[in-house]
């Protein structure tokens, strides 16, 4: 095994161990399964495509952190994350904001692997290399919210609707989730531009 492969492999092994431990007894098994469809698809995709396109170690670390947070969300359900329940009570908030944090981090984190594909694989440079990942994040966020809605429609399960959608009484929840995801992507877009302009990152 080459030295450059050690970090991604280590992260993969740690994640698998963590995921197996978390999968033992989740808060809601059905919600856990639906939430983990992303994991079932995304992690094998990273493994299968590793030799064809290797992301930077920085990106692998970010993806690892996001999947850990997503796995925790699937275990407790995003509306019942204990630490954020405590923060909700402490700060007298109207809802548990764990899902909003993860939606923000989706935009913040997934901007970077998309940016690497755009610049290194597709060889797109200039202002379009920064804008295209942002547009793709917006598309992914919108599609995900639509898929969430369709999943609830097809299951006809009220309890699942509450735990999976995580609206917590907010009729604008989907729009706000998209908005914070876009905000995260914009932060990454600006930081990528600054890093390349002033630190000569390639």
C-alpha cells in the first residue's frame, strides 16, 4: 500500500467501525434505514472510484467528518440529537437545530470534492470553476428536499414524517434547509477563491 493511500484507508476503516457500532440499536430503525441510503450509496462509490479519481486528503477528512455527523443524525434522528436538545432547552430555542447545522455543513463540505472534480477532472478553470460547484450544490439540495417529500408520500407514515423530514412545526423547513446549504457552499466558494488567489493553491 502506498503512503498516500494510508489516510483514506484509515478513515474508511474508522468510519465502518463507527457505523457498525451505531447501527446496533438506533432510535428509530425505519428512519435510520432511510437516512442510511446515502451511506449505502456514497461510501461504496468513493471506494469504487478511488483509483480513477483520488480526492485530496483535505477533502477525504471533510467527507469523513460529514459522514460521522450524518451517521449520528441517522441514529438519533435529526430532530432528537441529545446535545442539541440540551442547547434548545438552555437557549430557549424553538427547535432542535442539528439538521440545520448538517445542511449547512453539506454545502460547506461537498463544495470541495465537486470543486476538485471540476478543476482536475473536467479541467474547468476561471470563474466558472467556482460557480459550477455552487450551482450543483443548489441542485443537490433541492433534489434532496424533493426526495424527502416523496419518501414520506410513499410511506404514508406520520411518525416517519416527523422524524425524517424534521420540520418541527416549521412550514418553511425545506426552504430554510436549502438556504443554509447554499450559505455553506458560498462560504467554501469564497474561501477557495481566496486560497487560490492569495496562497497560490492549485
